[in-house]
C-alpha cells in the first residue's frame, strides 16, 4: 500500500477546532443531564454523533484515515442516529413527560450497523482500496481480493440516498410536531413568542440547511469528496452551541479560584463522613422545614451562619451530597415551591412576577430562566398544562 501525503489547511484546522468543541460540549451535556434532563441529554448525544461524523470526514479530508484504516466508514451507522436524536430532543422540549418508545428511534442505526459489519470485518487493504475510490485519489489500488463480500445485500451503494430519505422523514415529523404545538397555543411558528417553539424552530432551520448542503454536495461532488462543506457548517453550529453553554453557565454566579481543578477542590478537606452527614441534615432541615430559600437575600455565607458551619464546608457538602452547586440547589427548591403555588387556585390568579417574588426571585427573567432549565417549560406553560 502506497504512503499517502497528508493534507492540512485552514479548512482542516477549523474542522478540528469544531471537533474538540463538539466532544467537549457533548461530554458535559451528557454528564450533567444523565437521568435528570432528557432534552439536554438528547442534545448532548446529538452533538456527540455530529462530532463523530465530522471526525471521520476530517480523517478522510486530511488523509489521516490511511493511518487508521480500521476506522474507515465507522460513522456510517451513526448517520442513521442523528435524525432520531434531534427528534427526541425536540419532542422532550415540547412534551417533557417521559415516554417508553424512545428506543424505536435507535433501530435504523442498529440495523445499519449490522449491514456495515460485513465491511468493518474486511482487512485493511480492502478499506485502503475503498478509501482511494471514495476520495477520488489518482493512486494505484492494491492487488487484493476481499475474503468475502463487503456488501452482500447490495444496499450500501445507496447509502447517500437512504441518508437523505432518513433525514427528510425526520424533518417532516419534526415540522409536524412544531406546527401542532404552535396551533395548540394559537401562535404562528414564524412569529411565536414561546421560547421553546423558537428554540426548536431555529434548530429545524439549521438542520434544513444541512440537508440542503448535503443534497447539493451529492449532486455536484462524487462520493464523499465535498463532505467538508457539511462539516464546516456543523462546526459553525457547534461553535454557537458552545458559546450558549458558556454564557448560561453558573460559573459566573460563583466565586471560583482561577484554573481550580474540580477533582482537587476538596482534596485537603478536614471533613469526615459523619460531619458531612450532619451538615447535610442541617441544610435539608433549614431548606425544607423553614423554607430558608424563600428569602431573596439568601447566600452561601448566610446559610452557613444559620447552621453555624464554614462556607467552604457547606459548599463541599452541597457539591458532594447533592451533586449541585449552591445556586443549583437554591433554584431547585425555589422552582419546586413555584410549581406547588402554580397548581393552586391562588397560583392561577397571581402574575408570574408575583410567583417569582414569593419564591425568592427579584426578577421575572431570572425566574423564567431557572424554571425552564429545570422543568423544560416556562412558568406560564406549566400553569396552563
């Protein structure tokens, strides 16, 4: 097999940056949302799948794929998972209740993985020849006969067409779900003021653009030669998503040591497990029995004084026992109280600003942001439902 020169340029470097941001963002979205926030979990998985397909595209574009031929076409089955994850993200945004048929959307990817196994099990020389053909390289092929057919069902030659049909199907059912939601609240998706609808509508716009780019690339470029156009646009979307995650982070609401490593934060703590348990019980008692969180002037130092413990130890116990920051814990109690109020007859008569004030928020926007983050609904939508 001939040595293939590497191809590194501005497009390759930009895509590589998008890859790093994609893996970084997906890791934290999945880690922070596991079993607690389905929309963010599906979005994290969606970004991870996008990043993996971009990785294969980057390997092909730069020529590095010839150094790791065992990875050739590894993202093919993942392509048949992206649409389903996008639908699940939008579905759980619009209708947060848990459903039991989410697994159905993973079937196309699993089926395609089975089809691709005949190719994945081929020796590297077969993948070498295939990559040369796909990338339209003017290089002699290696003389090698496959030990068995890499496409016994004769279906993989229609991969691009099937991916196009797959994404079109999901765009249609996503569009239908958005329209039904808009009609149910009497708004137009183009002029809606509903935050959830605006989010899913804008995401659908971007995915539609990707599908259009995909179609144009397949029309004007043979095989996978022009896929870098798709990866560049996907990199742009990942940059925007990463910026939104950083802008909405609780990091800015807390005093943190510069470059402090989370794993070393409490390494030198003098607290033992019995002391942690005691502090934990004091915090829970103050929050649940005295509803300390209802005050708009609540602070970590104030809470620490109330239970006669140091702020550092209280913060440590909240982080380790509740797996939350102080502000996340505070928001969770306040939003639960708000949900209780909104379900009552009085709550139906109060304005959202009044409810926000009753649970300790000084502004409606901060209350709406916290409520939507925890429940995936606005307070008004929760009350109406």
